[in-house]
C-alpha cells in the first residue's frame, strides 16, 4: 500500500531563517506531488505541484520554492522566512486525476 | 470569483440529526468532485468521491448538480464523532484541486 511521510510535525523558526520541509511517498511510482498551505482558520492554498522529477509548477508568487530531486521526494524551501509564512503545510500525492492523499502536515510558526 | 465556495457554518446539531452541506463551483468543465473531512490540526482525509449519479456510503450521501454547479453532502443520524470540518474539493483540470474553506460541524450530545 502507498504511504506518505512528512516531517517535521512541528517547527518554530525565527523570521529570516531558512526552511526545509521534506515529503516522501512509498509504494507507488511517478506520483503527482503537491504542497499546500493552510493559514489559521482558512482554506487550503496550493503552493506547488510536480508531475515528475525536476518539474515544478508554482501557483502563487512568494518567497518559497520547491524541488523534486527524486521521483518520490518533494522538498519545500525558503531562504528567509517571513511572519506571513506561518501556517499548516501539507504535502499530498495522487496518480492521474484521482483523489489526493495527504501527509500528516507540518505546523510552522515563524516568530 | 472563487473557484469553490462553501458556507463556513458553524453547524451545531444534536446527536441523531440530519445535516446537509452545499458547495458551489465556478468552472463548469470540472470533472472530479470530493468531500474531505479535517479534524483540528490534522490533515484532510477523503470522506467520499462525488459521482454524477449521486452516491451513498452508510450515513453519508453525496450529490452532484452539474446544471447548478453545486455538490452536497448529507449526513444522517449524526454522531459525536462526526464533529469536524468538511471540505469540498473540485478538480477542474488534471492537477488542479480547489478546496472550499470548509464547513465546521459540531454534534452536540
């Protein structure tokens, strides 16, 4: 069966510090991979998605970036965090046009 | 105009009640529709896909109305454990999944 791992679960970072969140999927090949952010009391906002290694599509302009160095690995990064980057970050995967499966999320607090 | 609009609630209902949520979408070419459930500070989990003919899973019934561009979720015989936020999700094309802001449900003993 397929599983998705996302870490860390919780992160507290100072403004201006770098960020790296990692997500890996097991049990499938060539998945579509996604990064979403959910601000407190808000809906999910799609940040990036990837249909293959090295292929990244960005949905919103921001100081975040994403990379997909391996087929089942998706990384979200920032060089300098802003207060507004605080939120609940979720990695997800799917195949084709099928339903999304989410990782357990990272609660990021930028102070 | 938002891709997906959903009444945020909150809905507070007694145990055993029937409750319905609606969600409207803007892209008439949308192909896939889902309802997800999200508990506080947890990831969304798929509750059910929504098919054109409507579908039922136990106490949960999902409906799609393409003409009016809305989907609905009906929960019968509400349980305390149904308390959560319910997200409607629309997939207009390929890799684009648009989420509603969620409807909060609290089932009261």
